[in-house]
């Protein structure tokens, strides 16, 4: 009841504040910036500045027609400024009255002398130079920002997601640099969550980014990099901050980071430890850094082996998913320019996590021959530990050629104890103890050279060695091989070893500025072994579960890619040829050897259409082949859990993909509009699907190639519009899947639909108060030949941010969620609050933080599949309150 009252009160307060805003008289001041010949000047900066406080009250950038539009309050005396590179700045004091200023024409005259570049940049909040967009951050910030994340959120066209990823004009930032140097291999989260806001001078957005300058002119990717430049007084000195906190329920949190940047050397150190469910480094961060290590791939990834996403290395959890989460993190990043020719880059990350998960589960099986409904209680305690490191050496042999060496390694250990109680078989108790140890070593040696202005050569080589070892101790009250109720123990040990050698050569022939040809040759050799044993309590091997499998997989490929620009169109047609040699050997009662030698001719095609300076359209077509991973190809049985046995399938064929993408983007500072739509469609022949047979409480499942094509449709769209005093955001993404699998020897048609929609409204309520309301709707539906199941989740979020007296800051957010699932209706509240006080003219800040104010115990979710519907009630972390002290140096 208190939560409902609090939410109603916040909505009423929000509405009253909005009405109060409307009582002020705002208007849109529009005009045009022209030169002495009355020719429009695009991308000129126009701003209105308070002459007393020097605060920028409104700001705009002219469009392609030289027009601008700003929202301003009437009756205010301000300084109007307009500037553009190569022109004398326009300065005039005006009174913001719509009766006096209509269709304003601002003339700029060319500077006849050399303009002071530093002064020009200072007066221009946004500049565009070629493919580089530059923001002067002080034009958009108020001075109370703490980290880079807070600064980026205030830049027009820049968005920061909760996971730390950054988008500019709807496009994801692939690399984040500080002073032109990679920050933890360019991972955006590490920078946006740690770099102090007070040190930031400019933010540069680099479109068509290429790490190697030799390939810049033949670059065909759409990578975007963001470079953060620091203020001069922050260079050649150590700066950073330290935070310590403690609170209720033995809660604690500590975080520290330090930075040093000079011309030749940069050092970054980050430390974090807490038990409040906040991971400084998670599985998504690891994946981004892993992808950065090998961005090119064999012929653009047109042919590859499916790899399992092993989350045993680093967890992906947060406080709304688990009951307890304690994590520790330490990271060190070094960049050293030894000379003009030699550059060293390295980082080291150590990470641990202790996770406790607990849930109630109800599963209802859809098959008529399936087991009875199951009610269970599950508890899992996991401990993670990992060390990740990388070293990179760049050698500039000459102005036209360079060498690059990279070495990345990972070592991890994960232990887990999973205990569950089920109502099956009169009461099933299961205890599984597991341990996974994994290490990998990835090395690259690359060479790039420009033979002459029209011919470029690149050679990229990679060697990856990955080894993983696992062990499980199964303690089952009900066994899968018998119908007795006696306790059954199983001891499982497994090891997988993969060595991959890969080389790729590209020859670029530049015909002219608008056309070039890319000829490529590549080779990959992969050797993998997989061994697994399962023993009973008498130390007897169960031969049906034994795996002794080896595979040699070789690919030889050749490709052509043509790049041609015709006016506003960029055409990128390509063709790749692949020859495979796939040899497998399985040792069971007798050796079984199989060899196949398929070959493929795979086309790809891309068209980029620049409609105008603010919008564009991309179309991509690609064919791709994905070969099954080793574990799927073994004929042995695999114990997955207490009621499921997996069976390998040596007859699996590669899956064949026909992929289409259509992407649209629109960004215009003139009218405050940002919109994008990313969509993709896949038709998959011989897709990998499960065939499942139920036998009482036990179900046997194996992967098969579907007899009918699989269809996937994805879309992700967003429209963001800024009005006079508020901002409106509409987001939507969806997934549709249609495929055929097999259930109890019968082929079943499946349809899966998932939609997420949200509408957000944000407004500045005066100079120091911001509030936002967001409504979200998630719709999930799963239909097969047996039944149709669906659930929806509605959410309402209200967030307040307030600053007063330049020292106090308050943040409060409350979220209500209503879950309507299969025979389940539930709701829950989540709320957090933070009050901060910054000591005047000192380096200290004090924070009081409260998480899960309403002490919500659990949240509900549904999981839908081809075979069952599950309703989960996940217990989450309870209320936590902390007092934090932050020191900035």
C-alpha cells in the first residue's frame, strides 16, 4: 500500500511540475546562417549565452540549408553567438522576444588572416571535420557530472545503455579510446563507468574507424570509435578517486581508480569490491574484449564452426537475479610509446565472484506422453575466478608498412553446488557438485604494407589454443538408468582441447578514389579432441557415456570484394569460395572414422545509400555456412540433469544461412530528431533442432537437421524527439521464429514471438530538477502443434534527479512490474534512492544509498520452449543501505 501511495504521489508531483513548466512562455527561435554572398553555411554553431554566468542557455547546429532552431524562454537578455571554421564569429546581445526576432539572418564574413584554432574550438560546441564529429563537453555539462557516462548522456545524439555500451546517432561505438590510446582494449563500459568527468575536454566520434592506418583508405567496415581528450591540466599528473562504503546487513562497497596520461605513457588502474550485487566486470564485457581480439575472421565469418557460449568463465548476474552476489575486481592498463616506431599496449584483469541463487519452479510439459507437472525448489552456490590479460606490440617499419603482434590469455576456475528438491517420483533430491577449469592462449602476427599508392597488402595470422576440463559428482535419489528409489552416484570427468591455426591474405588494388578491388586467400586448420568418462559408485565405467573423439577440420578459401561509389551510393559486391576437409574419428568398441570434402560458393552484397546529410539506408545480403561443434557429433550419451539424457548425432550436416539486413538511420540536430531501424531476416536450411522422446520422467534428446527451413525475423527501432521543454522516446524490438523439430518421433511446427515496447517522457523541471516516466510492455508467445502459451510483463518506471545549492544531489527511481503468465498473476516493486553531498571546495563527497527500498523478496518470470512451460520465482537481494565516502585526487 505504501508503494502504491508513493507512486501515485510521484505521478501527481510530476504532472504538477510539468504544468508549472508550461506556465513559462517558451518559443522556438529560428533563423539561418549565411556568408557574405548569402550562401547557407551548414554545420555552423549557434548559441545563446548568459552574459553573467557564461552558461549556455540554448544551442543548435545548422542543417544542410544553413537553418537552425532553438527553444528559449522569453524576456531574457542573452548574448547570441554564431561561428564556423574560417569565419569571423558573430556576436550580438539580444532580448529573447518572439515579436522582435523572427526569421533571423546571421551573416558571417571570412577571416582574412589565420584564425586562432584554440579560440575557434572553444567557441564551437560541435564541429564536423570530415568523418570526425567533435563535442566540446563544457557546452553541455553543468559541472555536477561524476563519470564519463554522465557527460555522454548530455551530448546530442549520444546514448549510454545500462550495460555501458555507447551509441552515436543510433550506431554502436565499437572502440573507445582515451587520448588516442585503447582503454582496456577499447571496452566502452570500463571507460564510461570509471573515467572522471572533470578531466574530460572533448569527445571525438570517428566514423569508419580503422585501427591500422594503412588500411584506412580501403576500409569497408562501419566501425565507429570514440576518442576522449583530456584537459591540459589533467595531463602528466595522477588523478582519480576512491570510494568506501558500509551499511546494513553487513553490506560493503569499495571502488578506486587512478589515471596517468603523458605524451608517451598512460597508466590506468581500477579496483572494486562489494557484496551488493554490482559486477565491475561481467561476461558481456569479456565477450566484447574477446571480439576485439579477432575482428576479421575467415572471409568475414562466412563459414565457421558453432562454438558453445561457456558462461562458466565469468558470470553475467545482477542484484535483481540472485539472492547474494559478492565480487572483486582488479584491472591494470598500460600504453607506452617507446619511440616513433615502437608502441606497447597491455592490460591485466583479475576477477572473482561468489553467487547464491534460489528459486521456486513449476514446469508443465506439453507432450501427452510427457511427465507429470513438476514443482521444485532449486538452490545453487557458485564461485568464479578468472585472470585475463593481453599484450600488443606495434612496430612501424616505415611510413608505409607496419607489424603487429597480439597475445591474449585467459585462465578461469568455476565451482558450483546445485541442490534441488522435486515432487517427482515421490520426492526427488538432487545434489550436483561441479568444477570447470579453462585456459586459452590466442596469438596474432599481422603485417600491413602499402606497396605503392595503388596497391596494399595485408597478412594476418592467428593461433588459438583452448583447453577446458570439467568434473561433476552426481548424487541422485532417482536414477535415470533404473526405476529404484535408492541413492545413485555418478562421477564424470571430461576434457576438450582445441588448436586452431588461421592465416588470411588480402591484396587491395585501388583503381581510383571511388573504386578498389580486394582479393583474399585464407586457410584454417583446426584440431580438436574431446574425452569424457562417467563412472558409477563401484568405479565402473559406463561405456554408453564414454566419449573419445577427435576431429581435423581444414578450410581453404579465396574471395573477391569490389568497392565502388556512385554519387550517393556505395556498392560492395563480393564472392567467396570454400573447400573443406572434415575428418572425424570416434573410439568406442571399435574405431569409427568419417571424412567429408564439401565446397561452397557464397556471395555477399552490400549497398549504402546516403539519402542526405542526416539520413541513410543500408542493405546487406550474405550467405553463411555453420558447421556443428564437436560435442554435437559424438554418438555417446550425455547426462545433462536428473531427468534429461543427451545423445550425439554423427550425421549432422552444416546449416546454410541466407541473411538479409535493412538498416535506416536519421539524425538531425536542427529539429532534435534521432531515429533508427535495424532489421534482419534469416532463412536457414538444415537448421540445428532438438528431437526429444519422453519415457516416463526421463526424456532423451539429440540435435537433428530440420527437414523444413527455419525463418527468423528481428527488428530494433527507436524514435527520439526533443521538444521545447521535454523529450519523448519510443523504442521497440521484436523477434519472430518459425521452425520444425521432432517430439516423440512426430515433426512439430513451432512459432515463437517476442516483443518489447517502451514509451518514455523526460522533462527538465526548472534548472536543477529532471524527471522521467517510462512505460514498458513485453509480449511473449510460443505456439506448437500441441498448445499455445503466452505471457506479458508490464512495467512502469519513474525517476527523479535533483541538484540544489550546488552541493546536494538526489536520485530516486521506483519501478512497478505486473506479470501475467501461464496460470500466474503477480506484481512486485523495486525502488532505489541516493542522496549525495559534496563538501564545498573540498575533495570529499558523501553518499547515502538505499537499494530495494520495499525489500522485495522475489520476482516471477516465464520460460517457454517446445516441450514445457516454466514459471520461475527468483529470490533476489533484499534491502541494502550504505553510507559512502568518496575522495577525489
